[in-house]
């Protein structure tokens, strides 16, 4: 989360007002109307700050204790003869107020007597803004986790709150009814209930689904959870369904002739009044109402589980690192198979061994002295790569790691990031290891880079060129090879470099030439690269200011900006996580639709990395975006155009299955003679049989959802399989990884796509098709029939922390909200959630 200086939380505490408690001794109505020095609920520290700031001799403040259920008042006085504030507690017994053993009928009388009998000056100090009594029920529609050492309170979706006092248009001081705790609550995360004009059908916990569906939904919740529905016995009446010890009890609520509501012989003005009463008193022996089951929660939760269940998946379990696929010491080495393990017995070390049985490691890295870098996809000839590099001279080892799948890769990225602290090696062997700073754990940075071109001369027209991007002297990514145009090489390439360690950061470019004639000696950056030019070293601050180099007559033309992102504890993203998934993922879909293609790709990958560990939630998301997309499609144009839907489906398939493609299709990727159609189909059939179960389940669910919309058309099923498996999955990988000539890298995907188009055509006839086309049709049919259920043990995207992904998602959402008209956002509470994250981020870094 980007940081902005904001003292809003302190300002809120300056305006807190008094409340009328419903529990214990009640404050008499109007008891505070004539008390002009009542400042509401503020801490003693805040009281002393106000008394000293006003610079008035004898200033007096009346305030209330912050977390008291029964009203407890206190007089705080700064005598003119002393610099020490006196805090005088006021006792309340049988409606009378006691100070120094004397009783008073009203607080106004108490304060007036204190003023009159004081031997030194006493001046009641008015609050910064008027204090009014408020007693309004609200219900939480998003969960929230309070930041430690603040006046906020944590609550869950569906919790009942009583608004004690309105601080401003965004904040209120409220009491959480289930435990009596009080504190600051963001109003946008709640909705009011105590309004006679609100119809029962408009309450957030009113449901109109069949009773068996509601019974099942309540059974999955805890004791005391409740919801409201229409009564099937009597018209214009309602039924309150409550989970009582995993048994659903039903309570009849009758509508009276004067518009009130009757339950168990008692009359209430509103249904929220009924909820309030039985939240405090037992509705049956041993049970009272604890939490509402919201209609919105059921709308967003197509998996049938509540939001709290979904958020539990964000809680990180212990991770036991497994074997990685390969490693190499530097970018020029060959990849070697290896086994990697972590050792935390004496600091944190990374051991790289040839295999699990070998005792002597090939490489040992002290992670406290290292940084971990995420290598962007396409930079190497392997996917899922990390670089663990020492923060020191090159004589110390570093290692590239390539992982078996993206799930394992995300697990390792999380584990290494928590251990790589970036300390510097000392030349002295007796140097004391510096105290560990958690700055590198609490924040990360990202770099948005647009590399436009390289301006120069003496370019060879028959030679292609590429640019290498290095951060802190480490190769991270590169452009594709392009041919020069006169005195300019045009790249027009955008990069988003994630997980860049905080602190100082340098940026450098290297121009490389390809297709070089053989020579005896040449300076190679890679085996087929010749270094032609090196840019100056640019320093990038993490302040969000753009570095623009566009006026160079010679050299690289680019723009770069680096942002710092705070990584809050995982539970702090509870509201944000539910916001992304609420109301059928409406905010996520809106964000994806307004982003450009470049940023949409990264947003989709981050969002999917958060959803993938929860299989039911992922399938709900897939189903929602497909249904939204096919409303605007025909059978002919189905999923052919780029959209947020096609981006997400293509991305999740690549995340779950890409690593196997290059291995299974290795024979097709080699150069040589063009491959025959039957040979190609045999390789594709073998690939489809070995694809991970998670990949097949996602693709099968996608096909079945689209097929059901078009009346179970078999042609549509093949069409969808052709688009996502061939056009958007296999062919791009083949094009990028083919080691043959450029012509061969184009011909192979072209042949496969031709077969897929014929097999998925409405005019396809098995009798008239070639053997290769029939094999393709059978392959597409088999993909559509894959099982669509995956157990957690078969999902590699489990166990890793999602802090990094959630923080980067929040950063992208914040940027979109800043750029878009506020009226266009489908969930206005998004602004409140992002604002809360920014305030928490500022406090978290200052701790």
C-alpha cells in the first residue's frame, strides 16, 4: 500500500461524543444537554493534550472512559497553580452522580458545584465540535481487523454494532454487541438498521430463497447466527431462523394492525429492535442472537461458505519446502537438477544439493545477507525462476532457482522473502552481525518501466537487437529481438518489476546484438549476445516520482517510476479480500475492465494467486466472469476477443499447466524438418493426458458453463476448448519456445490452429474430416469431459502467505480509484477500505 501522510485517525479521536448505554445504569435523557464541557470518549492522554493546548488556566473537561459498557464519567482539571492534570472519577449509583462523597441529580449540577466551590479558577472547556447523543443500530457488511495500539475494534461480517456517537461523515464510535467492546468503526463498512422506514425485505439479513437452502446455509454457521424470511404460515408475517446448537429453530414474527411487530407476545417497533433485544437476552435457554447471515454474503459466496470461511484460507500454514527443478550459479551456466532445503537452526541458510541423499551441499547461502528477486516470465528459458543474491561483492555465491510449478514457486518466494534481510557482509571475520531490521519484511517496491527505443548509429540492417534490464547490477528481464529502423531501435516495451527490495536501487540497460558471425573472441552477455552499448547508472527512489529520459539524442529512451508498498499483516486485508469477492466479484470485474491490457494481465495474475488456494471460490469466480462475458457473445465470436474474462481464464491455465507443455512437447519444439500432423496430434494427446488435475478441472468447468448457456451445444464445447486450450494456451507457448527458425516457430502453431478450427467448426463432419482433424475433435471432446472437482491435496497453490499479492492488489485498486470517477465505482465502500489500509500502512511502518 502506498503511504500518504494522514493524521485522520488522531482527528477522529478529538471529536468523540457521549452515548446512552442500554446496559446497566442508563444515562437520563437530556442529562448532558446542558453540559458544554463534555468531550465524549477520549483517552486521558488526549484529555491532557487538549487541556495544555488551550493554554487556559483552570481548564476543565468532562469525558467518559472509552471501553466501559456502563457509563463512567471523569472530570479532568488543570489547576492554575500546577502543571499536573487531576483526573477525578465520578461514580453513578441509582441514577445519582457522586463526586467526593456528595450526590448530584445531574452532571450539570455536579460541574457547577465544582466550579463554585473551587478556591482557584475553573473554566469548563468546550469540545472542538458539539457532542450529541446517538443510539443507532448498525450491521457490518464487511469484516475488519483493527490495527494494534489504536482505538479501532475488529468485527466480522454480520456483527451487530450500536453506534454511540458520530465522529464525522466517515467514522463513528460504536459498541460491538457480542462482546461489549467499543471503538472507532468506519461507517462505510456497516449499514444502519434502526429506521422505521426500512422495510423488513430491505434488511441485509432478509432472504427469499427456498427454506432448504436457508437451512443448509445456517447449518454451516455458528450457534446464534440468524436470518429473516417470509412466513409460509401467515401472510404479511415473518420467520426468524436461528442456529441453536446445529439445530435450526424458527420464531414467528407477526405484523400488527398498527404496523408494529409481535414475537412471543411482546411488541416491538421494528425488527431490528427484536434483534437488539435478543442479542442481549436469551431467545431460548442458553442462546442469544450473535451474528446475522447477510444476503450479500450469500450472493457473493457461490460456494456456499461464508466470508469468514473464505478468509480463513488467507491464514498461512507451515510450509515444508520441497524439491526444486533446477539451479545454476550464474546466467551463463547450464541448469542442473537439484534439491534445495532451508535450515533455520543457526540463522537462515539455503542449502543446494545434487539430490536429497547427498550430505554435502553444492551451494550454501546465508539468507540474512541476501536479497531475493523475482525473475519475470520470459526472461530465461525456464519459468518460475527466482534469484537469491548476496548483498555484497561478487566473490560470494548467488543462485538461480527454477521450480516445478507456480504453486511451489509462490511458496518458496514467500519463505525466502521472510528470510532474506539484505545485510551486508563485513570484510572482518570477527564482525558482529548487525541487528535484524524488519524493514525489508514490512515493505517491498515495484518498478513501472516503459522502454521506448535506443537512438544511435552504425546499426547493421541484417542484425537484430535487444535490450537487457538490470536492477542493482542483476539481470532481471529483456526485450524481444527487433530490427533497427534507420538510427533508432524501437522497443516500445512495458515492464512491471515486482518484489524489488526496498532501499537504494539502481537501473541500467545493456544493448545486445544477435545473429552474429562467428569470431574467436567477443564479449558475451549471453551465448548469442554481443554487448554493444551500456547506459549510465540511474538511481530510482521509491517516492513514486517518475524518472523520464526522453531527450537523449543517443542512448536509451525510457520512463521509470518506483513505488514503495507496505506489507501489512495478513489479517489486515480481511475487508479488502471480501471486497474483491463481494456481490459476485463486481469490484474485481470492474477493475479488470477499466485497466489497459498491460496492467490487466498483472492484476489478473495477482487476483488468481489469491483465489487459487480456495478451489470453490476460484470456480465461483470463473463461473461469474464467463456468464458475464457470454451475455455479449455469439457462438461464432465466443471468447475470440480480448477481455478481462479471457485474460483471467488464459492466465489461470498458464499458471496451472504451462510448466508441463515444454516438457511434453519437447520433440515438437526442436528444429529440423516440419512435423507431420499425426505426429503433432500424438504429442498433443500425450500432453492432455498428463496435464495437472487442477488445470483440467478449470478448463472443464469453463466449457460446461459456456455449454449450458448455449443449450448444451457440442459445437460450443469444442469451440471453447479450441480457444482456451489451443489458441490461448498451447500455441503461444510453442511460438515463444520453439528453437527452430522463425518460419518454423510460426508454422507449427499455424498447423495446430488449422486442425482445431476444422474440428470445432459447425460444419465439421467426422466422415469427411482427415484423421488428424478427427483426432483433434476427439481431443477437444475429452478435455470437455474432464472431472471438475479437485481435492486440497491435489492443489499445489496451498500453504503460502498472500500478503504480497494482497498488498500489490490493493496498490493497483488504489491507482484505479484515483484515476476513475468516484460515481463509476460499483462499491463505494472501496474508497473507505483503501483509505483504512493506507492509514494502517503508515502506522505499521512507524512501529
